[in-house]
C-alpha cells in the first residue's frame, strides 16, 4: 500500500486515502512519467499495468475491479487512441513561438491589450 495519503491529506477524510487528482488526457503521449508517483515512463507500461497487474487494496476505486485483461490488439488500439489525443497544432505553436493559451490572456491581464 502506498505511503502517499493522496487527497486525504487535503480533505482529512479517510475515504480519500490513496485517491489522487485525475489529469486531462489531452497530450497524454507527451506528459511522461505517468501515475501519481511517476513510476511508469511509457504509455505501454501504464496500459500493461491496468491490463495485467492490478493489485486490489482498500484504496482501490470501486470503478477498478481487477485487471482489464486486454488482448494484444486491444492494447495496441488503446495506445493508438491515447496518442490521437495529442494536439499537434498546440504543440507546434508552443514550440514555434506562436501564442500559447496563457500568453494572450497574460498580456490582456497586465493591461497591455491585444496586439
């Protein structure tokens, strides 16, 4: 069992022990390492974990009731789907110096207006 109390540390509710904030799947292929503690370096490791290596515990979400037991084709399809959630236009603009989502709002917030 993990020693990290998760949301329980914030809420004080024992029900939240081992629970963690769920992040967006947008650009998931670019956000390694994975899991709340960074234990997996690749999406393949994450899919393999949920497919074949779930260990039941008192902090386990009721939505996860054991391994998914995915076939090799299902794993491949799931990985393909997850990689499709990468927003290449967002990444290309950020890398190329184009406006990132917060740059424009930062300028407006600072009273500089739009250019």
